[in-house]
C-alpha cells in the first residue's frame, strides 16, 4: 500500500492546499504565484501534490500544454513539465518522483498528447535528469551551457526542440537587464534584493517583466525561461541566485568594486 496520495490542485482548492513551494499565504511570492496560477489554470496548467498519510505535503509536479509553456521550447501537442520537487530527505518514502511522473504521463495519454517534455540542467536548481531517464524519457536536444531537452514519447512525430537563436536574443538587451516572469514564487525576493543592491552602488538595473508564455518563448535568452540577468548582450545568470552571488557577479563581470 502506498505511503502517500496524489491530489490535483486547481482554482477550486488552491486556497486550501496551496502549491507546495511557499507555504506562507502572506509571502509576496505566494501572492504573486497564486495570481499567476489562476490565469494559467485556464490554459490547462496542472499541479499535483504528494500528500503523506499524515497529511504532509512531500512533493509536487507542475505541467502545462506545450502551447502555453513558459520553458523556452517548441513542444506543440506535448505536456511540458515546469517543475518537479520531492522532499526525499525529509520523508523516507520511496518512488514519489516516479509516481508524479506516471500521473502526468497518464494525463498525457488520456488527453491525446504526443508525450511529455521537460527541460533538465546540470545545475542544482532543477531536478536531475536521472529521475527522468529512469522513467522512460530520452534526450532529444541540448544547448549550451548546461541544458537538455528530454521527452517521454507516446507518438513518433513532432519531436520538441530548443530554439537556436540564443545570440540573437541576447543582442536585444543593452545595459544591465533583469528579465523575469512570475512562474517561480522566489522571483519576488530576488527582484527586491537585486534592485536594492544596484541602487546602493549607483547602478541602473532595468527590470523587464515577461507577461505571457509566447513572449517568454520568443525573447528569453535561456531555456529555463524564468529569470535572466543580461549585461550588454552577455548572459550572466539564468536561474534564481542569492544577493551575495549577484554582488559577486557584478564585481567580476562588470569590474566593479562593491563594498
């Protein structure tokens, strides 16, 4: 017998169950992410939560039809996984990630999709690709510096892919730009801290919010598609980082002496 249940989060139960990442309903990231989700639910986004026998949240998966994904991939007729996260160190429960992937795959089958797609990375802020590979995913594309596109194929045609115009995208951004979306609830804290630090040192940091999935796929200069720090056409950061890391990057990449 399983040590957990899987429940689906939608607009009807999000206020009762939340969405795992941020538990505090007064946290700015929770508020922003909740507003973002209410719009995405209408586009077919789903969140599935792992609930232990004692009613504790132990993991989740977020996914959406490829036509509405905020990952920078071309994946029509696929379900695209945005995030998967299980607290395997906190709870000694085996197979939670695999169970979430199976639930997602079953929905792809019943919904007539051609398969599942996910962006993986060698970085530490995304799920390791091994969990996908052991669940039947294969690598179909990759792009520097550290991204892979994995799919679980249900039908042979329409293989997803990354764009190839990364340099062209980067050239659009002059000066110091932070391009972001509200797909991740931790972005709000990052924005506040980065702006404060930039202002302290007389730097002009322009914030560029991406308002739609299609815009993210068109302009984001990284497959992750959540947050990018760019300086004069150079990608400095492509995932959420700490204020200290941001300061170190400015010192190294912009040759600034910050105190």
